[in-house]
């Protein structure tokens, strides 16, 4: 005979620690494996294999606390012995949407706690999914943080491009690019800077970073040469100095040591001074 049992998530948590899941599942009309899957889906901790065969002292160890429920969890859980209906008709998030959901949860935790103490378990709980599902989309916490850093870099680049696309003059484009960068830092609360403070993330992205910096530096040096006659061997290191100054200003803004207005003034002062010095080093045009 088919049976249906209705329990709250808190009641399921207590039941899971009262006796082996194989026995508890039998009492509820399902297998122990099926019950374990229900617990995992609802983020309900349960004893792992070997717990009940361990000595009594081992079972006195504190059990994991019950975390917040996933977003789609109702107040009452129905556990039925009837075979589950097909889920083919359910709307599932696309791969991109699910990865974005998990990355959004990770971003919030990074801003609260920093990237170095982040765990996939904490991210999964914040995203309202199981830890196993989170690992299906990201094989490690470093892969997740690198994905998030690339997403932030793309957002930063789009904000910079939106600012400098209207300009042709090198000085105006440089200033607009820095404006976009500082706007990004202020809006995203220094998230990218926090991510890049993690050594493993920096190492993962190092080749991409070097390639991007090299291309941007060559382009800047070429533009400055064409517009102001600054030799490329001066323009490229000059651009690197400008970039370092803007990066340092962004770190001060991200840490709250200066506000957005002050950051803008510092950046403009650095840009104008460096550009004047580079042009001063250029040979005079006949």
C-alpha cells in the first residue's frame, strides 16, 4: 500500500540522526538511498557511511547544524512510497543561468568574508542548492572564483569601453577609461580586487592577464605615438606607470580610504602629469 508521510525540515533532521537511514527509509516506505537524496536536496545533514557502526564515543561528536533551507523548499515535506512523477516537464535553469546563480552567491560571500575562507558548502547554502549540484558546475572553489573574476573583468571592461568609445584623443580616452574603472570599483565594492588578492586565482588568470596587458599597452603606445609623437619605447612604460597609478587609486577606493570624488581627482592629476612628462620627452616635430 502506498503511504505518504508529511514532516517539516526540522523534523526530518532529527529523524535522520535518530537511526540509520536504511531503517528510517523503511519506516517511511522508501529506500535509504532515496531518503539520503531527499536530505541532500533539502540541505539536511545526515550521518555518513559508518556512523552507526562506530563506537558510542564517536557518535557523541557534535552533529552538523541545520543550515538555512534552499529557496524552493516548502514548510512541509511529503515523503511518499509512490514512484516520483517524471520531472521532464519542469523548467530547469540553463547551464549559464545556474552558473550565474552560484557565482552571484559566491560574490556576496566574498564581499562579506573575503575569498580565502570560502568553501563550496557555504556557497551552495547561499545559492539554495546542494553542495553536490554546485560541484557539477564548478569542480573546485578556485575554478568558481576564477569564473567570477573573469565575469567581473568583463563587466569592468564594458564600463570602461562605454566611457572612452566617444573619444579619439589619447588623453581623453585615457581619462574616460580610468573613469569607467573607478565607477566599476565603486559600484562593485572592490569585488575584483578582493578576488585577485587570492594567490591561486591570480596564478590561474596570470597568462590571460599578461596577454591582455600586453595588447592594451601596445595599443596605447601606438595611439600616443601617432597623436603626440611620443616614441613607443617611452609610451609603453609610460602607460604602465599610468595603469599602476590607476590601480593603486582603485585599491584605495575599494578599501574605503578615499571616496569616489577624491579617487577621480587623484587619477586625473596622475594622468595629466604623466602625459605631460611623456610628451616632454618626445623629440620635437619639425
